[in-house]
């Protein structure tokens, strides 16, 4: 059977339509399944998100978000600043507390030091008061029998409120005119300080270690002996002492009456002490390890001025002794006169322009040596002198103790005594000033300032603002001084002739100051 194309078209269209519908159905079914699978998947995802993820925040506008962020930052910054301020305040509180603690500690230390200073001052005042009280009590107990009451009155008035002792004697005979505070003068000994330079000077001259012009031999030194004594230059005498040595120093000290009792007719006289085996150079300048009595210093300066006689101090107790007093001496020094007189210009210089110039009238012909140092727990001021030097009538020795005492003040006490005895010192009514022989006048080379600059050790005599300083440890004496018997050594002599230093006339040869031992 055959069909024409036109006849077949409807059938073809119908078949195509059916086929389209089938395909649509198939696609619809597939899409449905796909949508079902997607929906199921979305549900599963939603469940999971519900369990693990918080719901999304509501989206805010950007400007509001920035404002809140800025507000949060400002708040955070404020909190941090507050915490910083709090920490700073705590730190400042701690610092103030520490500062207050330090201030309180400093105040406590200041109060402690002030208390210690007050206690020390109280001890010093008590010590000073004790020294002064002891001096007054001792003076009240002095035995004045045989003393020259005019001289004693002058000495007591000159001593005034100082704690100390005064000895006045005749350098030609040893006759005691007055001893104020006899306990200290006879039974106690003191560090001689710079008065020991007289011994060093005499020894240096006699051993030819000091030349005729007062210079140290084999050593260049700007000072001569006169200025070294006048200004109490320690370096000069230490240089001489080192050449001299301990053994010779001790020998000359013994020769000049130190280290043994003088033989005075009084009980319990002490002999002092010598620095045996002590090689410290200060023994030649400061008197370290020495101890002397005012009586011994009186004998020393008397020997220098009376031609080398070591007199025995004697108190004429009874009327008969006073009427028949002829003096006594232990021995005559076997030293050339120039070795002794060589230190006199320096002693004159001390009163004319040196360490004693402010307290002594040099026109009275006073020759002396000051001393200032620490001894026995306090300052010691000394002055050993004779006057008038061309015809010695008085030897005045002053020793004082106390915080403010110095040699220049001891010299001022002696100066007052000499002023009180001025009329008795002058020979003849028309004489008003003592005449110093030309050969005994000091030959000055420098002044006090230059001397102080040249002194490598402390010049204790001339210091105006002295303070207590620790002293070097003294070397203990391993030997003892030879024992002497004052009564055995006492030799009654004829009345000593007056020693007068003659002034050379113009044209006469000048005798050298140093005579060497042969």
C-alpha cells in the first residue's frame, strides 16, 4: 500500500507531538528529581548551619559602624590611659614613700650625728672642765714656802683660766722662783712637741751636720737653722735627724737633762721618757715617743743660755736656805759654746717674727721655742724660754692642755709674766729695752708663708685652724734610761757667775757659729 507525502504529514506531526510530550515529561521528571535532590541538600546544609553557625548579624550602615568602632577605640584608649595614670600614680606614691623614707633616714642619721656631736662636745667640755678643775685644786695644794710671791702672783694671773702649769727659775743658779701647779710640773710628764727641735739643733750643730750659716750639710734646703727654729719647720729637723740617728739623738737628750729626774728637792719627781730604738723621723721634729717635764725644759733652756751648766732646780724652803742659796749643778756640758748658742738666734726669731711673735714682747730680749701637738688625749701647748738673753735672769716654762691650746697661747702666757717682771729684768733706770748682741740676731732668709710651703709635714705650731688628728703609733721603748741618783749627783757649787754674752766690737774677727768636735 502506498501513501502520498501529503497523506503522511498529519501522522508525522502527530508522532512528533507525542514524542515532544514524552520528552517534556521526561525532562519534567528529571527536573523534579533534581529539584528534590537540591532541596534535600539545602535542608541538610541548613541543619548543619543551624547547629554550628550563629545567625548572621544584621548588616548595619557603614557610617554607624565606623562611629561605633571609633567609640570603642576611644573607650579602649581611655581605659588604657586610666590604667597608665593609675600605674603612674602608684609609682609616684612609691617614689614619694621611698623619698620620705630616705628623708626620714637622713633626718634620723642627722639626729644621730648631732647627738653624737653633742655627746662628744659634752665629753670635751667635761674633759676641759676636769682639766681646769684639776689645775685649780692642784694650785690650791701647792706648797709656796720659799717661792717669790711676786713672781707666783704674776704666773697665776697670766695662767688665768688655762689648764696648765708654769715654772719660773733662775737659769744661772737653778733657783726656783715659783711653780704653779706643782703636781703637773714635778710628777707628770708631757710630750715635748716642737720644743724637741732645740735638742735636734744642738746635736746637729755639734755633729757638724749643720754648717756655720745654718744650712744642712750635703743637702740644699731653702731654710737655715734660724728660720727653721723661728717658724718651727718640721722638714728641716727631720732631715737633720735622719742624718743624726736615734742613738745620738737620745745621747744628746740625756746630755741636756731629759730622760731622768732633775734632782729638785721635792717628792715623787718623774724622769719622763726617751724614744729608745725609735727610728720615726717625727722624734726629731714633733717629739714623738718623748715625755718631758717643765722642770726638764727649764734645765734645757738654762743650759743653752748659761754656758752649758746643767743646773739642779732647788726650792729654798727655809729662811736660812733663802739667805745662803748658792745654787747647784749636776755637771758642765762638754760642748763648744757655739753649739749651744747656735740655736739662740732661732729662739729670738720665734719671738721676733716667728711662732711666738703675737704673745711676747721681743724687745725684752726673750728667746724661746713653742710647741703644739696632740698628747695624752688633748692638745698640748708649750713654750720654753729665757730672758733677757744677753744676761739671762728668768727661765719661764709654760705647758697647757686643752682642745684650744697651742704653743702660741702658751707663749702669750709667758709674755704676760715677762711684762709683769719687766722692771726687774731691766738693768739701770735709764734702760727700757733689752739689747741683743749682734752675733745672736737671727739671719732670716724666708718668711712664714714660704716656710709652710717648704714643710712637707704638718707645721703644728703655726697652724691657725688646727684639728685633732690621729697620731702615728709610737714605738715602745725596749730599753730604759740609765738610773741616776739626784742626791749623789748634787754638787754644791759656788755662786754661779753671771754669764754675759759680749758684743763684738767693729773690726774684731767674727767667731764661727760651729766648733767641730775633735
